[in-house]
C-alpha cells in the first residue's frame, strides 16, 4: 500500500502540461491522507497541505482505486465513486488532461521523474508473466547520483517480475546496468540518455537485452528498440 500511494502521488504532476492553467486541488485518499496538488505554469507538485497554503480550488475524495485514473490516465468525464467538493468546472481541465494513459514518454515531457523503485515496479508490473515463462533472470540497476542505489528486477520463469533492493550477500545478478539515476527514465523509455551520460553493462549483455525486450513490449515498442 505504501509503494502504491507513493506511485500515485509521484505521477499526479504529469497532468500539468495538459491543463493549461493554474489549478490547486486537494486529493484525499481514504485511509491514507490528504495531499495538495499544485499545477502551475506547466509543472506540478504534490505535498501535504499546510495551514498557510490557503483553500484549494476544488477537492476530490475517494478510495485508492477510484483515484488511480488521476495519476495513471484513462479518466472518464466523471470519476466514479469519487466525491468532488467545490465547483466541478475547476476539475474539468484536470480530467481532460488525464484521458490518455500515462506513458514513460509523457513523464519525460512533463519533467516528472518518479523514484526508481516506482518506475521499475510500474514497468515490471506491465510485463505479462507469459512472456517470461521458463526464462529466469536477474538484472541489477546500479544507479549513481540522487536518488541512487541498487534495484534488482527478477524473473523466476513462473511468477510476475519483482523489484527489490538486493542484500549485500545476495547472489550476483546475471547482468548489471551502471547508470545515473537521471538516465533511468529515458533508458526505460528507449530514448537517448541525457548529454554526457553513459550506460555500462557488466555481466551477460544478453540477459540485459532480454529484460529490455520485455520492457519494450510492455510499452508497445517494436522489438530491438
């Protein structure tokens, strides 16, 4: 639940470029808290509302699943099972901006960079376990800079992909990708890395390519991208 909430909040700012005007709204996820979303000048931020933040233009209240379209896209003209407090017209542009499903490319265009664990978990969850059948592998993403760290994507050959932080005594991964945290999103989106950035692969490059092919397929990209 904590990771799911982190993912939802991390994706909300992607609405900003499509809204076209300043909007401040509160989103209350039942049982998990209230957060202030500020969309201003094509960019967005999410934080807990403070006493001096003023009133929002509108507020939405609902369960986690009902609010997911605001972050992941695919929103209808009206959100179901969601209470709207305030003028609904202030929410129309937000909903319109959430019609199309969010992609990694749209995150890049909006300048939104979710935490590495969120990015990898969302993409890993889009990989059909049938694609990985009888193909166990492990790939580590060793990220420098902030937020750095090592994240392991593992396929057992039978279950969905998992994303974890490996222990110091964990078995060596089949392949390790060495890159900066800032390069992770463009790498996963199959786009050029930022200027001056490099990707180094240690271990078996074929293992890294196999995982890359699953990630590309999950995004509807052609093989070999």
